[in-house]
C-alpha cells in the first residue's frame, strides 16, 4: 500500500469510481476503484527510476461523468543504501620517481555510488588503504595516493601493489564498500655513480701491431637506467692519449692502438682511465662524485722487426745525357732491433723499373743509372727500393724513390707545326706570306731567343726572306716580285722554302720546311693566310662531268638492252601456232588462266560460233593496210584465212586496246608509247591494230633517218607473223 485517493463527492454509496493513469499504471501501480487505495505490484529501484507521474480521476459509475477535474500527483521512490561503491577506471597504474619525498602525490582514485547523495549517508564515501600502508597513504576524502616513506630506491625495489577501499555511509558500521588496486612503479633518477669492475687492468701488445688493433677492454657498471646510465671514458694522461684511443661499446671501453709501437723506445705504458656520467642530477651530488678511475698498464712485446728506412720517401735527381753508371743518390735503412745497417741488403723492385734504367748497390744502397736518360722522353722515374735482412729475408721494407731527370739544353728549336700557305703571283714585295712560330722541348726553351733564316743557297732566298719578331716568332716575307703565271693556266706553282732555326743560347740548329703555293690572281691580293687554295675545283668539275657522261652512256645501254629483250619476247609471242591447239596457245602466257571453272575467262564457245566470228570480224578492221610494209592491203575476210586465226587476231586486238578486258596476254603489261608521241607505239602488239600505215611511217620519217631501217624491220616482221 502506498496511498489512497478520495473525493468529497464520494458519499460512500458505491457510486464513485476511482481511476489511475500515467507511468507504470497496471505494471507497477494498481488502484482499487471502489476505495481509491493505490498499491505497488513489485519492488521499486530508485537507481532505475526515482519518480513516477500519475493522473487520478473520480467518475460516476452510472453516468461515467467526472465528479471533479483530474489531478496529477508524483510518487517519489525513497532511496535506501543498496549499492556499494565502485571504481569505474580500475585497475590503476601510477609512477613516482625513486627517492621521492614523503607526501609526494602519486595518483587520485575516484569511486562512484549509485545511491542518492542527497538522502542520508548512502552515497557518502571515505577511502582507506588495505594493502601497502607501510609505504603509501591515501586521503580519506579525495582518494589521493601519496608516498609515506622517503628514499624509496628503484634499484632495491621498482614496483609496489597498493589496495584501496571506498566505503559509503561515511565509513560507519553497516556501510557498503568496494576495493581497487593501484600498481605503483618507481622511475629512475641518476642517484648512482658509475664504477669500474676492477681498480687496475693489465694488457700486452706486440710492437708490430698496426694502428687500429684492439689492445684490451675496460668494463664499468651503473645501476641506473637510460640516459642516467650513460658512460664516458677518458684517458687522463695526454702522452698516452696520443698512442692509445678509447671507443665505447655498451658499458665497455675498448683500448685501440693509434700509433706504431717501438719496443726499443718504450716497452710499457701506464695511464689512468676515468668513467663518468655525462648527465648528473644536482640533487644527488651529496652521494659523491659521479665518476670513477682505474689504472691501465700496457706491456709492449719485443718482435723481430723489418728494416727501417731513414726517410718515408726519397727524392733524388740526375742530369739527362749523363753517361752510364752515373750516380743518382743513396737510400739508407737500419735494423731497428740492433740499430745497425750491416745486416741490410738492398734491391730494386723490377715491376717499378721495367726498363732496368737503374741499379742499386746491395750493400751500400747507392743508386746509379744503367743508360743515358732523356728528360724530354720522361722527366720522373718512380722506383721502389726493397730492404731485407740478410738473416731473415722475409722481413722486408719498401720505400718509393722519386728520381727527377734534370734538363740540359740538348734540343734544337723546331717549327711548332707543318706550315702550308699560298700567295698571289701579283703580290707586292714586303707582303707577309706566313707567321712562323718555333718551339723548344728543353725546359725553359720558350724563353730563349730563336733566330730564323733561309739558307743563301736556296732558290727561295731570291724571292722570300725571314723577318724576326723577337722571341720564338718570325714572319716569312715576300722580298721581290714574283713572275706572273699565265692567266689561262689552271696549274699552281709550289715552293718548298727551307727555314733554319737556331737556338740563341746553345747554338743548336734545325731546319723546317714551309710549303708556299703561288697561284694566279685575277684581281690581285693575298689569299687568307694558312688556307690552301682550291686547286681541285676544275678537277672536281671534270670528274663530275665524266661521271655524268658515264651515267648517260650506261643508261642508254640499259635502255637498248631492254628494248631488244622486249622485241624478242614479242617475236616469240607471235610465233605461228597449230590449228589443233588454239586454246592452249591462248593460256600459254605468263598469267595463269582460271581453268575450265573460270566463267569470266576465255569463252571457248566463241570458236564454235561462226556467226559470232563473222559479226565480230565485220565490226572491226583487224589488219591495217600498212602492216604489210608496202604490199597491197588485204582484209581478213577476203584472204580466205582460217577463221580461227581471225578470231585470235580479234582477241589480240581486244586485249591490246580494250582496257576492260582481263589480262589474257601478260605482254600487255609493258609500257607503250605515249599518246602525244609523234612516232606512236612501236610495239608489235599494236601491229594488228587500227593504225594508218602512211601516218605512222610519215611520223617516223620526220624524226630521223635512222628509224627507216627500224620501220622496214617492223613492217616486214609484222607481215611475216600474220601470214
């Protein structure tokens, strides 16, 4: 039972009816229509629905009319503590730096209670720690978790599990509670200095070890993590730092050799190595210096060493043209173990001196030449000298000896190139014909004065002379007028002028030749310097003319050969054929016939129709009168010849002149004379056509008398072929 509805209009006689409408009516709430009592049918959950809006109405049972207006009322569900607190974001993971102070905030947790916070203490929560209270504390009202002890060391323990409880009813007896877990992880700080595993280290290395060889490794440790555990290694002694080098590999320092060692000079090295953290937290400096040192001793092991030269590279020199066994210089090597050179044997690597230009004294190391050297051929000679111990030939050393060939003035000057020039026969005296330049292959030879001259005994000295310009240049000048060449002559006069070049310093001489072409000039004047005239113009023209003539003659011969070939083919195609092989002769040409199944080919029935033969014969004049070469004109119908031959002539005429006819005879594919030709076609295929003998012969006579014989041949042969 919840409540009761009542109206003043109800007299208690049972005529009043109470009705209820709204949320949950019938399912949650029911009403007694006679008394107005309202009951619930099931338990209500405030967290599901905290209130219901209902409408009550009182009506007359007999009339059904409302006794008064409907009224609305609200039924509120009163809360009870039936929901425990819950943590919606569990589980929790939090981090806090190690060595944090007491009370350092770690994380805040929040629980939720579904009960009504405005009614009683059902939703009033308090927080507490049920596990981990030795290291952490929690604010009972806010749920903030804090550190409870100082100096929590991550290196000792890096993770803690804390259980928190939330309880309603303000924590009083009878309240509901919920729990959650918080995993607290300690983050690293640089609170630990690095340390070497040992306070002293000892290594050994051979004196023959090459730079870059590993000598040993030093190991250090740092319990911190990440950048707090970074290590730096340093050699504290400056001298040893130049001989050895440290490279870091993880938490190890690798000692690497930087220079060659010499047991005889120093047989051991002792130095200190320091390890430190590059990043230091000043809050923890009180824990001591964040670095450590150790002592390293490296013992150098003695070994049998190869000879050692006094220089890393030798530079010697020798004059060119020096007679054989000319001294060049000396190389010197000693045994580093004894400091003596008496046990050293010298030799030259044959691969470095393939021409065997030098030799070396095996005991003393003196180098000399075997033959004369020429600086202009090769200035530098790089040879390799080998020094080996006599008692141990496997121990060898090599050194490069660069031998420079010194220059001597032993080369006469010469023209820098082959000069070829031209000059007009009408050039005036004083005309510069060519500028000459000399070269001297000796070192500094271009700085010496070179004298140019033409030998007096040379015939060119009469017309040409040399004018020196100083240094290494001079000009070839026309001294006197030249004798004019015939104007109609196409030939050129060529002079070979000898020029003597003398070195002003050494007096060495050399003779060069300048080619001068004298050409006739119509208008006078000098041609372009250094440009040879084009004497081959007329020759080229003559060659072109000759080639053109040869091409014309060859073309005529080819045309004549083709004409003769065509004549023989036409003569063979007009050979007499037998009466009993008419059709075979028709299909015996180059183009193969279609066979008996070809209805568009030659119709044999035409041979059997005499009427058609006569009609086709009368319709066209097959044999013109001129074809008999002067004989009386004979008509095919009047000769009494065989009708089959007449039919063949008709067919020949058709395929010759009618372009619509199929190609029975492949001879019709050859070219005929053009329409505008005065002689018209000479083909034998047209010998039976509709031609006028007088017109053709007359046209040919007009061309040339040479065609008369050809006309007689064509006329005679045509008549023979027809008859």
